[in-house]
């Protein structure tokens, strides 16, 4: 993700010099690199590095002043246009530079307006725009003339059917290729012929497909196909090649076969009814029939924040668990992006509770479908994914045996009360403002993992955190550990006959900035 070769692969060495301070970067030609710098946690400046002059010449291109806006650079598929994407969590503004001329003039596509998100590609004399202007404020594909691309000229080319949501867009020759998700969270490709958009068609992917990475083309090859890597947490990336002209999706391995064992893992898609009747998708990986999983240990993954999909990329240790008889569940709860932009909107700020209800519903549905049982179940999450897990531990500690959290966000109230922390201001769109808004405060206090700890038997926990982590302040993790220890001690003082061995342990390797906290509540 961090390395970009120049198109002719001429500037490999230069890149290693510049990689120290570049975060996002794109090579416009073999000698011109556009990049953003990362300061603290924010990308707000865009620069152009020209390697034709000796030693290289750096020009500042753009500087964003709004504190809640992150800046990224991206080249269009044909490399003719560089877009500078200035996105807050809920709105976008895109500026373009014509990379085929030396002038560095920026032109604005559409001024920012609330809840309008959009991404831009280039096709002939047009812009192809993925914009949140479709039915239900979901993404659709629109077309605008390059000469006047503002919103009033946007013409809709394609909206996916109800329940299907667009996740990504590429333009290949005269075709627009969309990565989309069906209601059960399955990935498909939708090809929209730009000359005949009504003839859009869907291409099915292997049933296990959970993550797609598309490859950027070099300068030399004309772009008539799209190279993809398809993977799942237990399937290593397999290359595929889409030829939109011929409606063909080819496996890119030499003999067209899948790597060994790919076939023996089963991917089952389930849906759980949440408290308000919403169907929440769950992806389950297992070996053998679902009916045989009652005695199987279960590892449950969850995230559900910032409109981001749960990470489903290949993870070798997950595959090892599967081979040792575990079942792996991925719960696509609200707050994430799996079911579209509304999936996030429903569970942000005052809707945050819905994510917790969704997680509870997913666990109940798994157990009632004959998959594992609470005493064999562990939950895992990182960062903001720790919020629904921590909330569920407080409310229904009996639903799981163990919890493993990485860099967990556990003190929502304390963090959001402190505007001096690096992400508090832009995070108000996600969690709300407990200082200025009493309703937000009430909602946060109702689910915040740290503020709802009660004396009871908690699952065993492993928390891993970094003292240098600017996103998730360590103090919250340490406070949580302390309070949890106290609550558990209190519980077993009041119920001395509970017969439970408890042990808690914090190990700090400050030199390596690694803090691990464990609480072991096994009987
Ligand atoms: C870039 O500028 C050149 C020269 O003015 C023009 O021919 C070309 O159409 C422009 N390309 C885009 C994508 O605007």
C-alpha cells in the first residue's frame, strides 16, 4: 500500500529516499510524483516532485485548512488527470490537475455540501463520478462534461438495484467497472458500458470472495482489462483478470486452477435479525457442514464504525485456526459500510447502540443455528471495534468465554470530552459531542465500555496497546484495566463461593512501547 513504482520502474531508488515523508503518492509520469505528507494524523498538503531537474524540485500544490478534512491524491485510470480528494467523514470536495500539461492549475469539480460524497474518474471528454446522490443517498454513477463538471450537469448513468451497494469504481477503456456488495455481503463486479449504460451486467465472483484489490496499470499497456486480486481471510490472494469487452473473468494462475485446499473451506452467509428487525449479514468460514459445528470453538470478528467494512483480507493465522477445527465468523454490524452509506448513518452518534444490538443478534443467531456455544466463543476486534465488544461484555458477559482486543478504544466518553486529543474534533461526526450536547452525552454514557463496568464475572481478556498510539490514547486502556480488576474483585468478594480462579496481569515493556493487559477468568 505504501510503495508506488514509477510507471517505467525507473525511480525505485528515489522512492526509498522520499518514502520517509510521503504518505499518499502517485507518479504522473516517470519523472513527476505527486504526494501528500502526513503530519500528526492528518494529510493536508499536496506537493509535486519533479525529478527532471537535478536533485529534484518540489512545488507546493495545495493546502487544506479545515481540521476535519483528509487529503488524498489519485490518478485517473488513464493517468491524464490527478484528483486531489478532500474528504471529511461525511462530505467531499475534489480538485483536478491536467497531468499532460506542465501548468499546475487546479479546477474544482463540485463545492463541498453536507452529506455529498463523490469520487472522480476520467473518460474521454467526460468525468465519471461515483456520487452519493442515488436512491436513499447511496452511491450511483453519474456523468459530467469535463468542461463544466459541477453537480447541476450530473446525469445518472447507473444505480444498482435495491439492496446492492457500490463499494468502488474503475474506468477501463469504454467500461465502468464497479465493485458491489449484495444484501448478504457477497462481492460482485458490475460492468457498465459507458456508451450503452442501460446494458450494464453483473459478473459473479467465487463464493469465498471477501476482499478485492485492483491493480493500477503501467503507462505502456493500453487498458482493456482489469487485473484483480481476490482473497478472503482464509484464502490467499488469487489473481483474476476482467475483460469487460468480452464479458470474461479469467483466473490468472498459470493453469487456471485454484491453489491447493481452496475448495475444502466452506463460506456460509447468514443473516441475523437485530432488535429493530434489520437483517445483519454474517460471513462464516468453516470446514465440514454447519450442523457439525456445535462443539467447534468460534472466533468472532467485528468492527462497525466510520463506514468502514470489516477487514476481510487474507490472514494466515486465521487459516491455521480453521484447519484446527475453529469456525470463524465476521459480523457486518451497522456503523460499518458493508450495506452502503445508510449502514453507517444508522449507527453513528445517537444510533451507536444499534451496533451493539447487531453484534448481540449475530452471536445469538450463530448459537441458535448450531454454531459453537458461549463457552467456546471468543471475540476479537481492534480500535473502534472494541466499543461494541466492550459494551456487550458489560451487558451480556455470559455470551462469550474470551475477548482479544488490539489498540482498543474503550473510553469513548473520556476521549470525546477532551478536544485536545488528536482525533476528537473530526470524530464528533461518528460519536457525537458529549460536552455541547446533553443527548449525545446520554447516548455515549449508555454504551461506553469504561463507564458501564459492573461487578460480575467477565470473560478472559487480552488487551494489546501501544503507548505511542495517537489514535487510541493509552490512558483509556489502562483506566479500563484498573476498573475491570476492581469490579471483578468486588464480585468475588461478595460471592466468595463462586469458585473461580482470577488472575490479572499487566505487563509493560515501555522500551518497546507495548502494553499487554490480561485478565484470566477461567474456571
Ligand atoms: C489537458 O490539456 C491538454 C492541452 O490543453 C488538452 O488537449 C487535454 O484535453 C487536457 N486533458 C484533460 C483531461 O483535460
